[in-house]
C-alpha cells in the first residue's frame, strides 16, 4: 500500500485504504439470498435491518436494489424500532425447521446458513 501512496500525490494511507474497500464491494452481483432478505424484510424494517444480513453492502446500495426490485418502505412502520429486539429471518428459519411454517417456493439455497452480523461494538 505504501508503494501506491508514494505514487499518488496528496493521498494518505487512509484515503487509499477507503478507496480499496469501495472498489472491492462495488459491482458484486446480488445473490438470491440477498434478494430474498430484501423481499422479506425491507418493507417493514428498512435498509439498516437488511444490512445486518449483508455486511458488505451499504445502506444506499440496499435501498437502490430494493427500488429496482419494486420494493417500497412502509413509512407508517418507519418509527417502529424492532431492529434491536427482533430477528425476522431467524424466526422464519426456526418456523420452517420446526414445521410451524411451510417452506416458501422461492426459498433460496443456503437460506438456513444465513446469519445476522451484529455491528454493535462493546
């Protein structure tokens, strides 16, 4: 990285590192699991909640993808903060595994390996 920084005038290591992260996540194809999470959770919980299952996606990218899929956030539910106390995907996984809910036809392969990433510190 120092080699790159030395050759770019007026750029710090932090600037270069941030750009590397941006370029690494840009252009990645959306998976069927990511689309499923959006269809299942975006309307009610929003981009911040969905990001727990897509740590490499920004909230802006999630909102853009939701718009392309025709998903709209229900603004009446906007201030109902369930993001800390509820895990919709884990509940659905448990309900399907125990037989309380039939497996949806559009359930993507690898759905049961999906886990939320907790971004809270300390």
